[in-house]
């Protein structure tokens, strides 16, 4: 992965922020983790972000004379580009649904538009949040060597994350192909702005990977089972409402819903009722 006159003909978009660059004149190395103290470039500054007039601190050669010595971030960059392409197709699919089917549906929140948030590689697959005027879902996309075109729409699968195990629904779309979706919100009427929906989606992506949330979700399930058994004897006709009722144990302790946990508590602020788990495809219909 080396070359002259700026590796890849100076195409900086082909090197990652971690790339170590080497001057072809004097063989000095620019390490982004170190920066360039001589020219007051702070540690953590990638080669791409250096000023156009930056020169080799050893021989004064221009940036164009540097080539890639090593790029540990290249595989991650290539994978992220693959995921970004999948996400573009996903967005295109649901914008088409919005324009052709959902625009005039009463449950759609016209203050919102289709947006993908936080998509990144997770165990070789793309993972992120997709929201639209009528739903917000956690979405899994197939890996580079996976073909999900044969997924059976509506089939369910449990997927494990540090914060707990969540139910995903299998779906397929024309441009996206196969994907898996876990419902977070539907409808979206309580969201006032696109920014608010985006912030909730960002919080979900953060809370999803916090191990400490697993104890809360697991404990909530245990407490709920015990409490439901007790109430079934006295109030059998009301037992179905427990899914939407905070369950307490001890002095004033409320066990939050799983959705509240992975949204950092924001779910309770924007919506009072937790919807049943469903896939994006089902909500689109």
C-alpha cells in the first residue's frame, strides 16, 4: 500500500485518519497519534486534516511528496463505506414508501423525515437506527459475505447486545434487500422535531452497548413475572395492562421499560405507551 506523489494519486479519501504517511524524499514519518510539534500540529490530527501549506518538518517537502507507509484504519474505512452504501439504499427505500404510501396517512408525523442515525460495523454487520414520520427502528444489515435476500418477511429472531436480548423482525425491500428490524417507537406523534428524534436515536445507540443495562432488563423481567402471577389471582381481567405499567419492588423503586433503558430514559419523555415489537416492513404497511 505504497506509492509516489501522494499515494493513490493524492486521493486523500482513500486513506483513513490512522494512516502513517512517509516522506519519499527523506523517509520521515508523519504519525497522526503524535502530530507535528515543530509546526504546532496537535496529536490526533490525521494527515488529511493538515493545512495545504504543511511541509515535511525534516526536509521541507510538500504534502504531495508523502506516501502511505501503513494504514491500520483502512479495513474499517472500507467496511464503513460498504455499510454507508447499504444505508443509502435503506433511506431510498423508505423515502419511496413515504412519497408513495405514507404521506397522507394520519399516523404519520409530517414534522419528521426519513433519517439514518449512527450506523456502524457491529460483529461484521451494519447496525444503526432508522426513523421516519411513522416509526423508529433499530436495524441490522447483512455482512459483506452474507445474502439476506431470502429472509422470510415477518420471521422473528432474538439478537443479543450488551444491554440485553432484543426481538428483530425479518424484512426485505427492493433496493436494500434483506434486513432485520427491532421496533422502538411507532407511531411518532410525540416527537416535535427532527432534532429530538435524532437525539433519542443517538442515545439508543449509546445505551445499547452498556453492560450495566442488562441487569436492569433481566431484573425487570423477573419482577414482572412474579408480580403478574400475584395479580392474576385477584385481577385476571386486568393482567394484560401490566406491560404498560411500571412495576415497583421495595420502597418506591420503579423498573424502567427496556426501551427506556436503551434510550437513556428518553423514551418516557417522548411517549407514554410502549408499542409492541414489530418490524419496519409491517409498520410501513
